[in-house]
């Protein structure tokens, strides 16, 4: 230790963590993450910054950036890098001198289902996100702008590594950009060029706020993020400064996820218990449930032989008995189900149940507490109602009721079978017309059973947009009108026939 440095003395952050005397390039720098990166580069004391954007104008409140432009520290050019001519002209403005940092930040997205994408939208996303980035760094390398000592940084996304349902074309463009990062790091490493990428999750930019203003969606994002919040633009900017600085001089080919832990979040069991413990608890609960049912049967005077199946046990349930108490998960489902339906109106019921299960498992013990309290209150209600409940005198009466119900159902079934064969055919629903047109297009060899065919039809129907369903709805309406007209004529004929057969005194 040098004599002039005292013990426990706090030293300044090494200059390697800054950008002093470094020349930088930042594309798409007037808004969002590009602006955040530019501002952090200024804070890190970058010598000179070449920036570009389609607007090339900064908001009036960005006084620090405007001051840097006035003193020549930042040079801004109006360039749409989705256009090849603008990429060439922007690099011409930089010249042929090598730069220390080259940040490719330009990108776009269109949020649609895969089957709804048009060819123009596909080309626009792939051109802006992937092809323009590839062409720009290729041209910059050939011109000597990217050379020994340059740190190249691509802005990709966690969508390039995991599915976040933000658009398949956007995700594939970012995944390709991740692979380009690794390939160029390997290819250019021997020439002294480092290539890395930043991969953000939801960050509080103006663009992301438009999506996150849906509180239900925002809650789902936060619940899925271990740090429990959305990221801030400056956090992306500071991480980019690190990759741009000499502090990361031995890092290349790395995709830095700036996501609050989103990309590594796995399944969290309720209360943190292990899978084996959960299985043991479920078995114990099942045994307790079976014992309770047996005790109840004995109290009602029903022998085990009389209940050979769960179906009979269900039929013996007293309809006047108090409603069973809800558990905490039931209370949570009642609270969350409507919000899921609002956010995802076309989501099938089984998928809603899965989503409820996922959200419940992600809750902490503290977040589950309100639902535990609701369950306790409902149990108190159930216990109070049970005090005043008088069970049926004997189980035989329940069996008699069950037999009577069975006879009534059979009688109704016979009546249904006696329906007049001359009556008009009922109108088909829109779904039936869809099935009639879609089923012949199936390759029968792809389906092992009729059940698989029905499942596939249901899945395709659920995936249709409202506009795609209109033709089938119109067919249904026409058939409904046909049925109503025929029913009027049928009723008139039936009434006339009955009148003719009545003898007159």
C-alpha cells in the first residue's frame, strides 16, 4: 500500500468504469432507452457522442442533452436507419475514424397474434430490428468506424430468449440479434472488437407505459418479476455504460438481461415447500377427506355397500345443507377471475383456471393473508349455519329421492324421444357451421381419434377474431329465421289438426 494512502481510506471509482476520452455512437437516441443510454454516457464523461433518430429533436426538458449539443459534445443527425440510404449517410457523417463505443438501439414492434400478421408488417419489423442492425455494423466495420478497441452493444430483449407473448415476429428478430451478438463476438474477437447485448424486460419508458396502464397486466408483469417492480430507463443506461467501459474489457458475446430476475424465475411452490412435502400434504388431506365422508355415512345409517361409487355419494348430498366454506384459494379465484376475463376476453375456461393457479403460486405468504382471513370468516359462517341445520331423518329417504329423480329423468328422456319427426329442424349455431366447413380440410391421418378432431375444432374456433366469425354468425342468423318461419307454419298445422279431431256434441 502506498505511504500516502491511509488505511481504510475510501478511494474514487476507477476511471475504467467511466467513458472519459471515449467517442461513442448511439442510434435511436432521442426517446426511450436510447435517450437513457445517451444521458448516462454524458454522465460517464464521454468525449464525443454521435446520435441519430428519425426526429432528431430532444424534448425541451432535456436541458443537459441540449447543453451538450450546444457545446458540440453531442452531434445529432436525422436518420431513419430502416432505410439503407440513411444508414450510409449517417456513417458518412461520422467519417472514417474509429469509435470506442457503438450502440445499435433502433427497434420497433407490432403486437398481434401470429396468424394476423401481414407481409408488410413482418418485413418492417425484421428490417428495422435485425437487418438494419446487421447492415449498419457491417458498413461501420468496413469503413473502420468499428475497429480494434471498439465495444459494440446491441439492444435486444428478454423476448429473444423466452416467450412473453409480445409478438412472434418481434421475438424472432430479437433472438436472431442475440445470435448475431455471439457470432460477431467470436468472429471479431481476434481483431480486438468486443460485441455484447443488453436484453431489457419491461422498463418505464413512454412506450411501455401505454401497455402497463392496464393495471391487471401490470400486476401480472410485477408478480412474475422477482424484484417485484418494473425497471427504470436509467438502470438500462448504467448497465450499458458498464459494457461500454474498460471495466468490462474481458467480456464479449454476453447477453446481459436487465430484467429484475424475470428470465430466471422458476416455479415457486406455495409457502416454499418442496415437491415431496406438497405430495405428502395432499395425500394426508385426501385421507382426512375420505374419513370425514365415511363418518358422515355412518351417522346417516348408510352402509358402505350402498355407496359403490362417488356418483352415488354425490347424489346423496342434501340440497338444503349449508354451502361448504370456501378456502383461501377459492376466495382468491373469486377476486381474480373477472380481472383475467377483462384482460383476456377470449381465454378458454381451462386456461383461466391455469392462470389462476399460476398467480396463486407466485403470491407470498403476506399477499395470501387477506384471502386466509376471508376463508376464516366464511368458515365461521358455515359453522354458524351448521348449528341450525337438521339433517334428513334417514338415508333411506335420500335413496328414495334419488330413485324418484332417476325415474323422472327417464320419463323426460322418453318424452324427448317422442318429439314429432315432422317438426322443423332446429337452427344450427355459428360454431356448427364453422365445424362443417373446417372439418373437411383436416388431414385424417393427423388425428388418432374423433376427440382430437373436436379439440382441434374448438381450438381453431377460439383463435378466430370477431371479424373472422361474422360469416358464420350470418349463416346462423339466416338459419334461425328459417327455423322461426317453419315453426309458425308447423304450430298452425298442428293446431288445425287437433281441432279437426275433436268431436262436436
